[in-house]
C-alpha cells in the first residue's frame, strides 16, 4: 500500500497540515513534535511531499518552460540555440529559477498539448513553434506569463516578445546581391512542415500571398525580405530557385545546395536562411570545385563563429542578448506593456563569399 501524508498523520495522531508543516514550515512546530513526525515517516517509508506539488501550493515553481519543435539534443548542438539558452539561463539564475526544456513533436498531436498542460512552470518561453501547432492552444489555456521570440500573428497589448525584423535584415542582403548584378538566385530554407522531410524538396511560389501563408515566422519573414529586394530589381517569385532542406544542419545544407549547383541554369548566388545551411553550401561548392564569391556568392544568417572563420557574408544577430531579454520579460517584466515588445537590431556583415556576378551570367 502506498504511504501518503495521511498515513503519517494517522500514525502520529495529528492532522495532515501538521505533517506538511514538519517539512515545509518547521518553525510552526516544536522540535520534539517535528522529530516524532519525521521519525515516523522514515519508519513508514514516506519520503515527504512531492516537491512540485509543494511548489505549486506556494504559488511559484521556480522554472521557465522552453518550447521548441525538435529533438532534445537540438538545444545542445545547434550553436544559435545554445547561445540563446545560455542567455536565458543567466537571467533565470539571477532569479533563482531553472529551465525546463520541452521538446514538442513536429506533427503536434495530443502528446504535445499534454506536455504543455502538464509542465510545472511559472511561465513559458516560446523559442520555436509554428502557428498551426496544437501546443499553442494548450499554451493559451494555461494563462501563464509567456514570451515569444517572434512576432505573434495577432499582437495585443499583453503580447511579450523579443524579435528581430527578419524581413528588413534579408532585404538588405537581397539589395547587396542586386547591386552585385545577380539575377539567378537560389534560396535554401528550413521550413518545418507537419511531416519531416527525408530529402531536399524544391518549393515553388507564384504569389506573395503564398509567402504570407507560411506558418513559421522566421521562414516567412526572411523569405519575404529577399523577395521584396529581388522583386524591386525585376526578379519574380517563380524565377527564384527555392529548396527546403531536411533540417538546420551543415549536412542538410550541403544536400540542398547540390540540387541548386547541379542545375544547368545554376544560380550565381545562393542564400541560406541560417549559417549552418550556408556552411553546407560551401561544402557542396568545395566538392564541385567552385569558388565562393567568384563562381557563386553565398549569404548566411546569424553570424556564428564558424561563419566568421569561413569568411561567410551573413546577417549578424545576438542570441545571447536575446535570451537574456526573454528571461527578463518573464521574470522581471517592465511596468509599461509597450516595453515588453522588443525588436533587436541586425547587421549585414559582408565578407569573402559574396562578389559580382560573372560576366555573361546576368541573364
């Protein structure tokens, strides 16, 4: 038979609340009574109240839930995620708070919603969650403080977010390409659809409304920025060569780049929506004897240390600062709701992997 708080209370001849006080409020009992309760509990094999239940009764758990759609190892292997979580953890430590990582299945389902419903946390940080994901409904039902790293589809005065203007960032990169004379542009994305991809897949868009319907903020906005810049130079959506990679990794970038670099009408420039994918493009070019910045220009996004070492033209943002600010919005929010809606700066960093389109390649 399971030993409970009531079992100990019955054995000692006191109330449940008295036994509970022996663990959580010892100053309410005499030393002799507390020792008698604890001694009886040990004899019965009772380990004490569940720490989570005790925390909930106090009204504070002491943890932030971090939601993302990927396997748990992603949080420790993706360079950008590692820095973001480091910043979030630094702020959490200052408030005696921990992090509960909550990886959610890509296809959603009841398990994902239940993971959000059952998470013992004081608030949530939404790091990566598509608009359609059922966990969003579960999140709304919890009515806990929440901060996102993107711009919600519907911004309200209660919304709290730490985002960057993704479209403005990639628009500046697209303008660089048109200034360099590039007309044939390939784009590698990592768009997490409900079903995971097993191989790189070409994507075709014919109308800007199709871009607006993309359910992931970063993919949607980064694509929109490139489209707007290239369209101003007369390059239409159907002309763009877009490939969806199987994930955000160097290997996935290399495989996706192969579909672009092996075309007869090979693009003169390939832009990747992350640095990891861009580094994969460089790997694919090396295999084919192509020179970045001369044969094909390459642009990434994030400015990871590996991108700097590889001389990759990219868009710089600071995940460490972003994580710290997300933590502050949850644990020490400003009084003015407007100060809980933050847009951080980005910077186009031009390096060796971009150069003019080769003569005769501007058709």
